C-alpha cells in the first residue's frame, strides 16, 4: 500500500513539473529556455471605434445615393440626352499618349526640357475630347483615329519631333478657358511652349490615320494662321481669359468635392424654381368701377306749393297776352 501511495504521489509531482526538464534535447548545466511574454494586441478606444463607425456609415450612405442617381433608370434616361452620369468610365484610350491636365500642363509642355534645336522643332499634336461624357458619338470616332495615327507615326518613325497628347474636356478648366475652346472634339497644333496655337474642328473633317500622318509630315498645319487675337497668348487682353480661367478653376475645384447626388438634387430644385418663376401668372388687377349715372327717378320732385305757384304765374302771363290782343 505504501508503495502504491508513493507511486501515485510521484506521478502527481511529474504532472505538475515543467516538461522542459524532461526534454530529450536538454542536458544538465544548459540554461533553461524562457518563453517570450505574450503581449495583448493594442485595442482602440471606444471613441475611435465609434468615430470610425460613423465615418464608414456616412461614406456608405453617400456612395449609396451616388449609385442610386448614377445607375439604373436615371442613367439610362440621361444617356438619351447624350450625358454620361455613371460613375465608371470605360475608356479604351491609348495609355502611351500622355493625358494633359491643368495640374501637369506646365511640367509636360511649358517647362519641357529641350535643347534650343529641339525647342525650335518641337510640335505637340493634341486632341480635346469629350468621349468621357459621350461614349458613342463623333468624339469617340476622332479618338480612335487619333490613336491609330499615333501608332502609324510610331511605325514610320520619321517624326521624332512630334509628340501626341490628349486633353479630357470634362476634366480640365484652365487650359480650355485660356484657349477659348468651348466645344469638342478639337485638334490642336501647339508650338513655342504653348505660345503658338492652331485649332481644327475634328467633327468637320473626314479623318483617317493616314490623313493625320500626312498632315503632320507635310506640315500642312502651317497653311492655317495661328490664333492671333487680343485674347490669344501674348495679346493685350490675355489677362482676361487668365482671370476667367482662375475663377472657373476655383469654382470647379469646389464643386468636384460635392457628392454627385447633392449636385443632381440641387440642380433639379434650382431648375424647378426657375421654371415656376418664368411661368408664374401675373397678379390680376382689380377692375375699375365707373361712377353710377344719375337715374330719372333721382331727379328733384317739385313740392305741391311750388307747382301751384308755377301754375299761377303761367295763368297770369296768359291773361296779360289776351288783354294786349
């Protein structure tokens, strides 16, 4: 019995002991390995969690309203009017052609690093497109021809001084305002770091890739005089378009921060208000009443005494006439 009790106590002690002392890889005199202390992951405070939840909820609600007005029936109805209000842009533009914007125009074109000889020969061939807003139309066709002309020029390899660029009319404000371009698609031949400009309406020409290539190779663009008015670059009133471009850019930068659904609701309410004001009927003026005419019954009626005196005078005058006769 004592032997069994001692064996049971020995087994209990071995169960409580650390297993590392009985590891096959441990030898006497070897330092006992220590386990790294486990640290609890940092937990966010309740205020941060609540703030993140509120911001996520607000973003979800705003994105839901954006999707509500830019997809489905609303988007289909607006597409009949030639407007693309959907949030996604499925554009197959050639990514090798740089996209010129208000922010990179100075760096890419105006401040381009060129030698004097390269600067004299440099020609920028640009297209101002509205394909982002009208995916199916003349702008889409001109975009395709423009990309084909770019590939054709690369295959020929004889126009190293010509660079291609694309401007999204719906995404820029300052450039098109300074150039007084109010419609698209438009082809632009730019020289002298943007001081010499020639504009060509893309929708008025039957364009092909070969035609645009010959247009650049033969320098047919020189047949048209550059834009030279008081508002053109270097003109006396150039500052007018510069100031207008600054104002419109500021307004545009403000409105792009506003959610699309807010813009649609606000524009719809403003349009409804203007229509109601234009079609509002003028207030009716009160009719002018004329003074009532005196009636025969309102004539003064002679009293009995007055009528007797009058008849007596008539009789006296009649008797006097008889005596004279």
